[in-house]
């Protein structure tokens, strides 16, 4: 189905009658699916897995760890691997 295209009449009739449309026919346009996906991500109560909340905090913690690692190297004069005895 092309972007912005209307569903075929038989799919519309099936929807009104409460039955599923024929295979290959969708009642959703790509824009509707994108809005539905964004709403699901915003309303998702899950904080674990590949959800926006978890990925945002994962990125923040990674940046914080990197900055702390650089600061430790500057203060001690040793690399991270040397500090833990591997280098």
C-alpha cells in the first residue's frame, strides 16, 4: 500500500462488519502506525528491555562512566588497565 493510500473497499466493509480484512489489506497507513508506535513507547510502563526509558539511562550511565574513567587516568597518571593490574 502506498503512503497515504486509502484501504480497499472490501477491507473497509470488513472493518465495519467486525471481521478481519483479507490478507494483505491493512486499515492502517504508515503514518498511523508511526503514531501508534510513538504512543506505545510513551505509554509503556516497562522500564526494562529495549524501551526508550532504559536506552536513555543506559546512554547517560555510559557517558558518566567514560568521564569518570578519563578523570581517574588524569589524577593517577595510570591507564584503567594498569589500575586493575592488567597492563
